[in-house]
């Protein structure tokens, strides 16, 4: 495993992390044992799934913050700052403390050859232990069975977001294989909270729960009388899973009030998810949809947008391992324009790749070398598009635009 130089935070970039993915639990379990198993007696809500994990985490975090519970949260990937990935009571770990913990783990546990993600999870558990939190929220990074968050043994509540096709190069080439990897986190006596799933996925969840002796609670999307802070109809499903997790917590004695649930849902924010940014007095919509399931949800949302039928300008960047063909076919309509850009520091789909695909030849696709070049193109049009332009395809592309817009 490549050694990280913590003095240069760029080496903890998404590109570096991706190039050093190596699923497995043996390394991190040995490392945590040497650290005296931080947080070993602290219960965790583990959140797995293909889409919606970040939103479910954000809803739960904000509800518990409203209740003034002492909660440690770890998420991935980060949008702008790696310190976003370790936070207590909605406050990020400060850079100096992160560096201190990371150096300690890298120097003392080097024999275990931890991956960057495993090192971050070790940092998170060490930090949460120091902060004496009462509860952990662990958002899985990739899969579940071999994900570093699963090394924490005390996970009485498992929240499952929508499971679909993604990360096939690591988890398997079918929805069944992917679901089996993700639901393997369900263990004896766990309470499983999940939403409406594909029929094959639903069967796999039921089978796993029956095999190990876990309880499943199926949640319907929230009714319209609940006010939630995240935009998108699909967020009602994620919010329902979050409420289910809180109800399961109450059965463990956490006593979260209904008023805190409503306040937390209303106050939830999660940057880069159907977020409108004002840039030079023009509105641009950001969304981190990066696979077919997310693109399908986004295509449902577009039906509600004013003037969407006149066509939308999409600034699109997709990593090369993603199924861009399915994403384009479900998301884009005949009047749309695709401004194709590379995902920063990632191998990405380019126009030369797409031009060889007959199914995509009728789409209007223009290629740019950077997201700001595509933005400049929009400003050079005779008039700004009637429907807000959209930047999507990758959280890393969304992050690049936010950095550009904030200069």
C-alpha cells in the first residue's frame, strides 16, 4: 500500500483513495485491536446502500443534533475538505487533530498496510472515543461485507438506502451480487430499517435477516405533511428510513422526541444534492447523481422544473467505470444539450468514447476540457437558458465547480 504523506492533503484526494481500494476486514480489525478497540462499547447505526446513504446520515445527524445527543458521524467521500468526514455534533474535526491522529495511525500501525479509507475510519473511531460520544453513525464507503465501517462490532441498527448497480468492478456485475455484499452487514439481533427496493433486493434482505435472526422494518416514503430540508421527492424515502432508525434508537433507550425529529428533518442540509448555486447572478443546479439509479431519480425531478421541456443544458462528467449510456438514456431528452467535461483527476468518459456508441448519436454533445470552460460557454449564449443548467455526474465534479465559483 502506498504511504500517505499527511503534510500534503492532496495525497488524500479521491484519486489517491480510489487507486488504493482494497476491500477486507483483517487489516483494520488488527489495527483497531492495537488501538484498544476505540468505541467498542458505543452503539452504531451503520448505513449502507447504493444511493441515499449521505442523505439518510444527514437526516439522522440533524435529528439527534436537535435532541442534543452527543453523536460521532463518519461519511464519505468528502465534498471540499477531508475533515468533513469526521464530525461530532455537526462540527468537523479540526485539521490539526486529524493530522495528529493520522500520523499516529500511519506511524504506529504501518505493518498492517491500511488503505486510506481504513486509516480514516481508524482516525474517526479514535476521535469519537476521545470525545466520549454516546452513539456512532457510520456511513459505509463501498459495499458492506468488507467495508471498513463493518469492523466496528457493535452495530445494532442497520439503515439501508436504495440498492442498485454501481461499483460493479468491486461488488459484482449484477444487482443480486451487489445486494448480497451490502446486506451481509446484517447480523444477529440487528434491527434493519429499509425502504422500497427492487424485488430481487427485497428477497435478499429478507433472506439474510431470516438467516441471522434480525428484524426488518419496511418504511414507506414520508407523507407531504412532513417538512424536510433536502429537495427532491426521493428524499421522502430517505427521510423515512432515518425516522425508522430513530425509532429503533428509542427502543434502545435514547428517547428522541417527535419535536426533535420534525426540527431535524426541516433543518437538514446536504451540499451538492439538488442545490441551487447563484454564480454571477445566474442560477445553476448541482446534483451528485453518479449512477443509473441516481440519474433516474433526477429525471423524475426534472418533470417539476419550470421550462424543462424547452431543453436543459447539462454539464456532465462521469468516471470511466460508470454506466454513462444508461445514465444519458434515462436523463436526457431531445431538446437537451450535454456539455461533457472530465471528472477532475479521474479517468472519465470523453466525446471520442461516446461518438462510437450508436445509441447516443442523436444527442447533442459538446466537449470541454474543464468545468469552467463549459460555464463560460453558457455565458456566451445569446441568452441564459430558461431552465437552470445542471452540473451532475460526479460529486468530484460538483466539488470542482464549488471551488471555482468561490474563487
